[in-house]
């Protein structure tokens, strides 16, 4: 049966017609040319299909959607560039009824303006709503201008927003950070993890300043390791490797419960028949990077060897499964089965299998292990093999 261009493109994006290991480099022209054979209605249908389905080759899929957007967009009309001063006035005047229009135009044309004009645009956005300030903060984070030092300070004192904090920690002077160091101990967020992440960057920036003392109680365990890694500190390899496996076990437990608390996974690794990554989550990646900075080659190789076994078993078990959530559950089922092997194969001690908390007494620690074993048979097997109970 003769295939249509529509069907051929979908099969290409799903890997059904691709034999080369790296298809995207030479398939783009083929896809683009085939798109020209489709009428407007078919292009719209294809775009909808691609936006609401998961296809194997995501980069090629996104490229296809961009091509369709260009084909469906109206013919460009000559630009009528208003004076930047006029756009800034319209943006600042909330009664102009053209605030959104002016804002979009200013963002669009910002990169092509002189430095002096860029300052005027940034200044206007810093006086705007929270989303406007966030855009300006992001610009200043990547391209700092000391002209705004006093204004950033005033905004932080008035509205201590996360985007503003990032700019301050990266670009303001060490003297400024030391002067306001108590503010960094008061979180802008109710979440301890978010508070720790904020304080972490202050520690990294000021670690070598003799006037600054790191308050380790403000750091969660993962951020503590990152601070140590980036400031030349040392930790026992078993501590950070134990944290890595405990984090993985935590995700596996959440997935088993049917209601994972953390959904920020790298879904590509679950969709690909040959997972190409070792970092299925940003916390895993950050921990591995900290280990790399501290030259823990043996522990990293130990983890990679274990995870390669997980990937191989996942490929075999999930071969015929296409649905993302089901593949994700299979992946963590394999992890749960393989975790005892990972723990038993390394000389961990009891403390390295428990969260780092100086206030945990031996009684509390024993209770923690008991509760953990009751809730998770995997950990019970780990403890039994290590003879820690």
C-alpha cells in the first residue's frame, strides 16, 4: 500500500524507517521537502499530532513543528519600527492600552539597541510588574551592568525575589554579600530545599573569604556535597555514594506509591530503547558532578557499572512497551530489584545509609532504619546483608 507523506513523516520521527544511528543530521531536508506536499489542513493535523504525542526523535519532532509553523504563518509585512522612546512610554503608561504590545516589541528589539538604549529598556522593566522584573533580572544575570547596582539593592530590600537574589549572589561585591549575610539565612521560600539551594551559591561565592563562615545547618545534604566539591573540600567517598543510592531509592519508593512527589525526571531516558544518559534526574546529575570534581573515579565507575545493568534489564523488559508512565514504572521496578546489589557491593556503614542530621540520636537513627525497613523491603534486604540491625 502506498504511504502518504503524512504517514512517512510520522514513521520517520518514531524511528520506524531509520536505520542509521544518528538520523537527525540528514533527515531534516527530507522532512521539510515532504511537508511542502501537504495542504494547510494536513499541516495543521500533523502539528496537532506531534504536539500531543511522544515521538522517539524529539529534536526532529520539534524541528518539524517549527517548519509547519513557518508554513502556516502569514506572509511577513514590512516592519514599522516605532521609536524606542515611544515604546518605553507606552510600556510605562499602564493606561495606554498598548502595554503588552510595547513590552513584546521592546523585548524583540532589545538585542539590536545601543548600550545606552538597552539601559533605558532594562530600567523600565525593573519598574514593571514581577514578570517584567524577572525578564530584566535574567538579562542582568547573564550580562551584568554595574550601572544597576543601587537599583538592584533597592529592589531586593523591597521585594526579595528569587530572580533578584540570583543576580545579587553572582554579581554584587563580596562586601555586599557579607554585609547582608543574615538575609541569606532567612529563606525567601518556605521550602528547606529551596532555602538550601539559595544559600549554597552564597557559600560557593564566599568560601575563600576569611570573614565568612559556612552555616552547614542551612544546607541539605546534596547541596552540602556540592559546596564541598566546588570549594576544594573533601568528604568520605562512601558518604556521597550512599547519598546517591538513597536518592535513587527515594525516587523508586515514590514511583511505587503511585503518587511521585518529584516529577522533574529526564523523560528521554525512559522513552529511548537504548538509554543514553546516566542522570535521569537533576539531583542525580548534580551528585555525579560533585563526585567528579572531588576525583572519586572509583565510586563513579561503581555507579555507572550498576546503572548499566539497570539500563540493560530495562531495555529487555520494556521492549514492547510504548506508554511513558508504564516505561517509567518498569525502570524503577528494575532499580528496586537492583538496589540491594548496589548497596551490598560497597563497604557502606550505617551512617552512610541514613540522612545526614547531627541531631539524630542513636535511638532516633535505629527507629528511622526500622521504619524504613517496614515500608521498603529493598532497604530491609540491604540492612540484612550488611548486618546493621
